[in-house]
C-alpha cells in the first residue's frame, strides 16, 4: 500500500505534497503561485503511468526509443464538480521504433498495465493516438 502526504503551506491555496518515494510535489490553486493545479494532476498521472509502461515495453523489445512526449487533452463538465468526461493522450515517440511495436506498446500500456487508466476507464472516455518520429 502506498502513502502520499499533502500539507497546506499556510499561504493562499498552496500545498506541499510528498510522494511515496519522499519526493516533493508543489500543488497550487493560484495561477500566480507555484505548483500544479490539482485538476492537472489527474491527466498528468494518467500520462505518467502509461508513458512508464510504454518505455518499459519498448525497452524489453529492444527498440531504439530516444524520447517520449505525451500531450494530454481533457474535457470536463462546465459546472462543479467539473467531472472529467474524456481524456485523450497523444504520444510522440522519438527514435528507431517500429510503428507496429509502438502501437502495441501504447495500447497495452493504456488497456492492460496502467492502474490510473484502469481506474478511470469505467467513468471517463479514454482515447489515445501516437506518432513515431525517427531520429536524424
């Protein structure tokens, strides 16, 4: 079982988080203050979870992945509690990666291995796309 912590800093809507590894995470509700907007952390968690698995899968397949970027777009209800309705992840894989292996890695990461995706899937429409860009 994992444990994370969150502490209000006493200033505005600023919080200091701590991961289960003990690393700091700044969370903030003010546009001018430091930290991640709380509702950005959900899509970011999804992207992190799937990207982790994509890298692991392609590494095991001995693909020449040199870079990975995930751009996440989400749709939320316009009124409180601003429920997430759809999240799309666009993966950009850079390196010597076979197209069919990239497709399979992204599919497996989202549909089988990512705990965040498994948790969200029953209530949020999850979609993804990918592009492979060869290096020089």
